[in-house]
C-alpha cells in the first residue's frame, strides 16, 4: 500500500518532473499545445509546472507518493 504525504518545498523539482511527464502527450494540457517546439518543449514544461507546484505549496493539499511518482494538487475554490 502506498501512503501519500504532503509535499514539501524540496519536492517542487520532482513534482514538476512528474507533472511534465504525465502531461507531455496530452493534446489539451500537454507540452505540445503550450510549447509546440519539440526541442524546448520538455524544458519549458518543467519550468511551467515548477511554478505551478511552487504556488500550490501554500495549501496543505498537494500530496505525493514517497518518491513523487504520483502527484495530486488540490487548490480550493477562489484561491
């Protein structure tokens, strides 16, 4: 059984990597949509997701598996 934990500031890089890998092939939210240049897509996606993850740290509902292989980011309405 996997026991998620609340993400820490030190997890931002791993969060960004997991979110980038999970979304790059997504035609709506993926890197190709936002960053069509395949040569810079991953690097730019990493920066975008790192900023998103860092902003989400103010809420205690950013959860990760022990090695950040899975991520859940919950931001309350209006925040």
